[in-house]
């Protein structure tokens, strides 16, 4: 087959996607998509991109690029780049009902080989019509191989750190998996070509290992083989061509936005214009929107968060997966009162592993309704008050109506959090996610149809 690739940068313009603090999904997806697009061009794969700058795309515009550039056949591989939200950690791939799991699985494994947690690859069905795909980029892209890639969670402190430092490694992993899948020789960004061998009649792992001066174990590891069986025509990777090691010293990647200057960026990241010029080999201070810049990383491994309207210590702690106490300590706070615009240090959580293994994350989100108590919620979900306290780092048993709780061990984790944006209505959101206004109201204990910008809604699976 003559494969072609469509690279999609999720969201954009008026639609920031998932938001956490001053991080927006649309910035990460743009950075990922631009990089991915350039890499496929370098590999000589026909490729198109849905947007290469920060702009709003209608559903029709997005679909138009996806289905009218190279046609609608399975040889058209659509890679839609996204960042997840709503309680979890790691990467997920969604693939269409019409496709096999081969490419999705291999993409997830490659991202995993770069150090990201592999959550799952799966198909997602439209609730009111389970014969159809949940996401329109699969439902309305006839026979294409359309995949949704979620690199990590924007509201998980560990993932945020990875997205800021390693996102392009994960994108490169996707490029590698796709190149192998479509049979295009993979050349790393450093120019090293991957060596592959096509299995012939009479070959064994042992004979191939001998011929290429390697070992059976190494071949099995490189190719994720669980047995010694080979089939004729199978393509084996003989030697890897991962990118060259990054220069020492971590850095953050910043995508230039409208209004950015080197000076404003330097100030934002507490570094200097000179440092940025040096790290990026820039000969000029002129920037273009969408350009990516490496920003020297401060030595501390914590994040800074600016308090927004409606924030509470509890909410912030929950968002970053840390405890209220650790924030109080890190900032020497004398009370729990916050002021809008206040800068908080969010301590790193890398030393405390999550309480449940992420692959088996079965927590569910629940919005506290009038009359609820920890005890009644625990009973409703067949768990204990202590479990809920632990999962949510609660320091008090007092609940507030509208408060978001993570309920451990209560089933599927397929509910999503949606952040209400300007122009949204319940009807529009229900439509977008293939659910109903009543379902959303029920799930969130809403008594009115009035929404507020920034409000978090649980979208039922
Ligand atoms: Zn998204």
C-alpha cells in the first residue's frame, strides 16, 4: 500500500482543549504536530497537517484536510495529537472500530519505550449507537486508519513534567512506530538508519542473529517477540536507530504565542534572554508564532502555579496529585487562604508513587451533591470513607457541593472532565461528546442549564 499521513493538532484557537493552570492542551498538540509533520517529510512520507499555527478549526475544516487530501482509504493514516485530563497518568491510544489494534499497540509500546506509562490502547463506542466510533475523527473519516494519541495528563504533575521535557521523544516514538508499520526505512533525527531484515524461508532467529552478529535475545527484545516463531515476510528490526542522546541539562520547550518576546519568555521562566539565545543558537531576537524554543530548566524539580479565581488549596492539590500539606509546607503558608495571582510552588511527587498502579486505575470521578456525606458516598460506591479520604488527600470530612472527588475502585475510568469554554452550552457539549443534556446534568448534580467558563464537567462515558 502507498501510505500517506495526516497529522492533526488537536483543538486550537478559541478551543484550548484541556487546561490546567497556565498550561493548555492546544499548545502541546501544536508543538507535537509540527514536529511530527516535519519528521514525516524528512522520511519522505506524503504528509499533510490540519493546522500549523494556533488557530480555530471548525469540525468541517479539520475533516476536510483529513478526508480530502489523500482520499479515504485505509492507507491514509490520521494521527490526531492530544493531551488527556481528568485523573490519570500515562499515554493512551484510541483506534477505530474498523481497524485492527496492530498500529495502536505498537505506537503505545514505542511511547512506553521512551519512559511514559502505557495506560491502554482501545476502541471507544458512541453510547447511543455502539456500532459507531465515539470520536468524530474516526466516525466521519470513512475507511482511514484514524488514531487518537493522548500523550499524558495535563492535570497530573508527573505527566506535566514529562510533557514539558519529553513530549518530542514521545512524538518521535510515534513516527518510528508508523514508519515501521508502513515499511518506510526509519532514520532517526540524528541521521542513523534503522536496519531491518525480511524473514525468508528457512530462517530462524538463531541464524539471523548469527548473520547480523547479534543475539537471539536482543532480536526478541527489539521486536517485542514472545516466542521464537517467525513467519516468512515478517520484518525484523536488527539494530535500532533511536535519536542521539540529548545534550545534558534538561530544558522545557516553549511554543511562541502571539505577543511573546524573548524578554517576556525569559521573565516567565525566570531565565535570561542570553540563556535562551545560547540554548537555541538564535542569531536574532525576532520570534515567529508557533516557533519552539528550548528554555533552560531551573534545577528544582517543582512547578510554579498561579492561583486562579475559584481555586482552593484542596482543588490545586488534587489537580497536581499532591497533598494540601505538602503545598503548605513548600510555600511556608500560615493559613489556607489564597489570593488570585498568588504564586505557589507545587512540590514534586516523583518520590511518592501513586497509590494505585496506573494501568489498573479504576477510579471514577464524582461531584458532591447537596446532602452528601463521605459516609453516604462511600456506601453508594461500595468503598470506605478512609479510602476516599486517602484518594483525595482530604484533611477534613466537610464536603462542599460541587466538589470533585476521585472514588477509588469503583469501575471504569472512562469518564472525562471537560472545561467549559466561552460560547458553550449544555446542548452543544452533549452533542460534541455524543451524550445528552440530562445525562450531563445528572452526573454533575446540576439543577440549572447555566454554565460558567472554566467550570469542570464530568462527561459520562
Ligand atoms: Zn484533546
